[in-house]
C-alpha cells in the first residue's frame, strides 16, 4: 500500500492592527529598535527579519539567530521558508553590532549579496539590510549596496 505524505502550510496573520508602511530605512529602524531587548543590544549579536506585504506593511518580525559577541549564523533557507509561509513579498534583514561600530563587515556584505540573489529567485524583494546600535543604524539600501 502506498501512502502519500501531505504537507500543510498554515498561515495566520501576526497582527490585526493596521500598521503604517515602511517607506524608508528610518521607519524600519524605529520599528525594530522598539522590539529589541535593550539589555542585550550591546552584549550579543542578534539577527532579526522584518517580513512585509506588497504594500510594505509589516507582517511580522522573526528572531532568526542569537550569537556571541562577534557573530551569528544567518541561514538563508530559514528566511525564505518563513517568507513563503507568510506570503511576504519583501523583507528587511536586521542585525546589531554589539561593538557599536556601524560599518558593515565583509561577512555582512557577503550575506546581503547571497540573500538578495536567493530572494530574486523567489520573487521576493530584499528591501534593506540594517545594522543597528543604540545610537543609530547603517542601511545597505541608503548606501546603494542593495
């Protein structure tokens, strides 16, 4: 007897409130910094992803990874699987630099390029990659790196 495996994808909106669209990097920074645990912002590196619908309104924020003082693992497959499950058409990658240095590292640039290529295949837009600190942020989009 053959059995057929079924995979069910469930979708449930993460918020019922009407949110303003993210139209610039400062909007994304203001949103994400409110969600960050201020007690560890300057202690360990974390990676979060903001998922957006086609009008750039927030679907949800996913806490992708927590690392050490100097790094985190960013798994593109997980990011895209969540984007597909939530029907996101855009996303913003965000991570902090506990050192307070807002300059992107070579690894930051590499993961941005890899994620952008993967998103293009899935017809999802990587709108930005933000590096955040308590005092401000760096936007890959504003620096024309996306």
